C-alpha cells in the first residue's frame, strides 16, 4: 500500500477548489513522484478545477489516469467529465459518456 500523505492530497484539493486548474494535474503528478497514491477525492478536485477553467483535455487526461489506477468514479467525477466535454464542444462524446456511466460503476 502506498504511503498516505494528507498534505499532498490537500494540495490537489486546494488547486481544484480555488480554480487553479493548471496546477491540479501537476499536484496529482506529485503523488506519483513521492510514491503516494492519489484517491478519488484528489482526482475529483483536480478534474473539477480543470473543467471549471475550460481545460477539458487535462480533465479527460486525469479521468484516464484515474481509470488506469482502477479508482471508481463518483457522480462528481462524471459531472467533471461531462463538463469537460461541453467545454470542448464534444457533444457526442458527452452523450456517449452519459450512456455508459452505469457501466463505469459510478458511485454517488
């Protein structure tokens, strides 16, 4: 089990909460650099910050990384992904994502 580092997780959360979207992916990468496994809240905060800033590609990249780590998406995760697709005018991808949300096992 990777070490638990609340300080690193809080950096990601802070970047997301305060609309510093570009800093959020870097903060998630810091987890990897320090051997700390990011959790769903870290990814959700980072994705939300990116989506709010219109950084739709970064949001989707974070979602892909989250999936690769087999972290179950939440309703908040799905909201960020749909928002990101909207920011990128990717309407068909947004609709396709909505149709497969249940397959992802998204939690509330």
